[in-house]
C-alpha cells in the first residue's frame, strides 16, 4: 500500500495547529498531516520518509524556527519549509529566506488565507524541482552511462562549429585529450591536429569541411587512422548530421564508429574471393553478374567486363536455358540452390559443366553463389558408368562363376554362371552367407579366406565345393581382395571354373600311368615271385618226403620257411594290386618320409635288378602334411621310376639319392606371389644319369610327351607329377 506524502506542522500552540489543520486538510486531501509539539516529536518526525512539506513556527518552547529549518534541510535537502509565525521579525525573515526558506507567512487575520496559497505554491515549486532533478539525473545518466561510455566517438559542435563536448571514445580513437579540443574551432583542429592522423588527409578534410559550409545534409564515409602516440591503428566510419533544435541548434554532431573488425572481415572475404579456386560471384535476379572472382574469369576465358556486361544466360548452353530460368525463379522466392548444374560456354567455344550452390538475398535482389567446375567429374562419372556397364556385361556373359563376398562372408554378387554352376538363384544367394563350402572343407576355406583378407591372392587353386542339391564338384578357384579408396580390404572376389570332368580325366590318366608302371615292373614281379615260389615248392617237397619216412626232425622250421615264402609272395602281389586299384581322392594327414620309404620298398626289386644303390637323407623334424596319400605315392613313384629308367638306360647301374628337408626359402610362390620361409618341405629325387637335353626341357610336363620308346612309357608320368603338385 502506497502511503500519502506527509506535511509536518511544527507549533506548540494547539489552537493555531487546529486552525491550520482545518484549512489545509480541506485544500490538500492527498497529503497526510502530522503535528509536532515538542523536541521529541520533531526527532521522531525526522526519522520518517515521504515528507512533502514542513510548516514551522519561529518561536517554540524548546527551540526556534531557524533551527528546525536547518535540521529539516540536513535530513531532507529537497524538502520545502514554510515559516508561519507571529513573533518573527523582518530581519529574521530575511535571514531565513537567505538560508533557503521557501516562504515566510505571518500569523495574522490578514494573512491566514495566504497560508493555503503559500502551501500550494511551495508544493507546486517542489514538484517542478523534483521533476527537474529527475530530468537532470536522467540526462547525467545518459551522458555518463551511455554516451560517455559508448564505443562510438561523439563530437558535439555549436553553431560556430566549436567543440562543446567530446566523449572518452574520441580521446581513444584520435589520441587527443578533450581538454585540448573543447572550445576550439573544429576547422582549425582538423587542419592542425586531426588531418595528419589519416591515410588520406586531404580527402578527410575536404569531406568534413564541406559539411560545415552546407550544414543541411547527412554525411557518411570510411577512413583509416594510422597508429601513433596515444592511439591504435583502426578503421572508422564518419557519420554526421546537423543539429536543428535545442541549445546547439545550427551546430553539428559527429559520430565515429570503429569498423576495424568489419574491415578485417571484408579484407579476409575479399582475399578469399580473389584466391578461391571455386567460382565465386554475386548474380542479380535480373540474371546479370554483379561481381565475379578471378577463378571465374580464368576458367571461362572472358574478361570481368565481358562477364558483367551481358546477362549470364548469354553464356549458358541453349539446352540448359529453361532449367536456369526456373532456378532463378526459385532464387527470387528465397529458395537456396544446392547442386544445380548447367553448362557455360568458354570464350574458345567449349562448354564447362558447373555445379551451383547459391543463397538468395531478396532484399538486395541478388544471390551469393559458388560454382564448381565438374566437367572432369562428369567425364569420370560417364567413364565409370561405361566401365560399370562393361563389367556388368562381362559378369553376365562370363562362363566363369563370379562371386563377391564381404568381410563377413555375406554374398554381394552372384553371377549367372554361379547360378548355373551351383544351382542357387541370385536372389537366394545375395545377402546371405556363402553356401558353397562343404563342412569338411571349412578349415581349408577359413585359412584361405584369412590369407586373402590379409592382402594375398590365389590363382588356380583346385578345391571341392558343394552344389544346392548337395553334390560335390571340383572347381579351379582364383581369388583377390577388393579394396576401398583408402586401400582397406572390404571384400573378396572369386572366379570359379568347373574342373570336375578334368579331374576325372586326370584320375583316369594317373590310373593308366600306374598300369603302365605295372607293365614296366612285370619283369621284376616275376623275379620277386620266382625266388619265394622256389623256396615254397622245395620245402613242400622236402616235407612230403619227411612225412613218408616219418622223419619229423626240423619239420617245424620247414613249415615256418613255407609260411615266410607265402607271406612274401602275398605282400608282393598286394602291392601291385594296390597300385592298380582305383580309389576315391581323400585328404588326410600324411608323412612325407613314410611315403618315400614305402615307394623305395616297393621298388626294391627294380633297384636291385638294375644295380642301383639308394642313399637317403631325411630330416628328423619333418611335419606331416594334409594331402591325398595315393596322389603323394604316385608323385614319388613316377619321379623314382623316371630316375631308375634313366640310369639303367645310360650305364646299367647308378645311385639314387632321395632327401627330404625343411626349406628355409622355397622357390614356390605364396598366394601373394612371394616365396615364404619355413613353410615348405623340399623333396629331392636325384639320379646320376645323363640328364634331360636342353631342347626337351620345355616339353617334359606336356601330356603324352616322352623321349622313351613307346613300349617304355605313356608320356603321362611327369604330367601327372605336375598335376598333383
């Protein structure tokens, strides 16, 4: 609740107080009246607030009116005081008025009405003073808190263009103390102190002095202040206008704005505009260039004047006119352009594809645009599209099954040949795990997959794969990693050819070679069977005679020799049956040393018959390998037979050296094409025969090629060796 302002009536005469209160309360209902009758009451009154007026008598029982006046002014300097007394003198009245008393009213019947008029006048004057003080406070706040602390330098000139006020920012910008410039003619200041601080002093002086000669217009321009004593280097903007009213009417007010940051930004913008490799421009909605950067000029071959002199559609390919006009209408509607493309004609008559990004500014009637030359990118895209179409045609027409999987073995490409080879349709295979690896081939597949992901390649590896119906087929597999632009492996491509029929033919050829080998060894078989057969028949005859004579001495030894001879014959026959028996290829752990020893044991009679000695050198730490044991046996048998036949034909005797060692460096390439260390077993089957003539060495692995007479070979031995390896 807002309390009413108070009027204190200080008088020790109760009748006077009553009369005064009756008069005043009726005239001033918006005030609260309080009576002060003694010193303690005055002390309590001085503790109050919202006091609008004090009316005091001069002669009081505890003090006098002048002392009350002084105490009131000490407590409330702006509070008006009226002395209403019947005992004061003219001298007292003059003294009080000099001290600041607002009015003096004598207590008499002639002046009783004057008290009401005096109170009204004093209160009105107090209100005017209060408003004046508030206005002055606001003005001082404006000056001190706003203009004085403003970052804008302000200079106020009177009608004679003398400086009447300058703020702190003026001192900072111009490096001149206010005391030095206030009161002085600005024209003289400019010529002597201000002009030299600018980069172009004559231009600054001319433009400012013209405003003094014709003080009717608003001036604005930019200027550069050089660094000097008491001031920093900066860009400022001068803005000035005439003062038409008030104390300084006919004068002028000048503002200086610090635009250094803006100018730095503009310089950086201009530098970017000039140095950018992209085409930067400002283009109006009227389709005229307002500004173009050097990159634009250089790329198209026209001068800046040529580009600005005609509508930009003059340079646009005729086929792109309508699209360009439609895009301009979108700009007019305030819609930014992103990735709009059209063709621009160069001065040499060629066309360049440009891709545009533009931000419209409807209020300025133009747009800020960046264009990038995408001609080469367009050509690259077209070439890439052509390559993709070619590759797709190759995939569609290739007789080889082409499959691509990602790092997680998910199929991403399944060619028509893959559909024909494996039986799964493309929609059944894409997006699903690779379905072609049989369970018993998974370990081998996993090892190969990891090698390819590590960046190796594989060419022509024979593997077994599974069709949709569950049947197994032999395929020749070539794989390579697929990489992204960063060189990271993202997937694997595999090309597969069905070699099942070839495998069957190879198996048949190997069987024929084995049969041929058996034919070559028939003489040895007869000799090997002849001795145990002689022992067997001899001991049987001896046993019959002992039985007839009932002579049983040594009979047990005779039977033991008969059994040994029969076992020897049975083992010889079993080896040749095993050589001729067809088998199903299988992969299992095999010992290279054991396979070599079995072959040498099998050929023991052939070696003895041809007077050939055998030397072996087998390392003790040779590990087992995963392979088909029959194929490993055939491999060593063919090489050994070739060596035996070569030595027998050359000089009827010889030495066969057979060794198996771990190889530190193999001549065989890895999947990446490089030799690997410590991963190979080197087997050497070496004879001391005449060797292979140089002119025949390039043909020895061709099928059915042989340097022997037809009755001694089929020409499939070394071909079989190469096929197995």
